[in-house]
């Protein structure tokens, strides 16, 4: 990713994930970065950040950020766990 807006380092949650940008009239696959963080001082929310490689999509470089309350972050985490469990169960059924 040539023109990153998010800082990517050893503490980044997920770097180089398979991602897709969809819009009216286009759909493009691109590598992306996903990060979860909270302010260092007096944290009052959780930030979910997503950035796709701008060289692979037909839109200007940008990062999307979602500010979540602790409750919203936990709800999202539970939904991710549930979806991961379903995918793993389906894979186990195929492997059996």
C-alpha cells in the first residue's frame, strides 16, 4: 500500500487482509488493513479502522473509521465470534 493513511506496525490488528470495495458501478478487490484501538489517555471509545490499498481501487486514498462504545465493541466482537464459529463448523463438516 503505497499511500497509507493508517500507521501499520507490529501492533496493527490485521494487515494485508483480503478486502473488497463496492460502489455504484464498481467492485474491486484489494489488500487492506484493519485496526482496533482506543485513545491512550482517558479512553472513552474504541476505534475500528479500515483502509484498502488505493492503487487497486478506483477511489482516492482514504481510511474509514468507526467510533464504538464499549458495549458496541463487545456486540461486534460477539458477532465476529459467532460468524467464525459457523465458518469453522462448516469447514469441519467438509473435512469429515
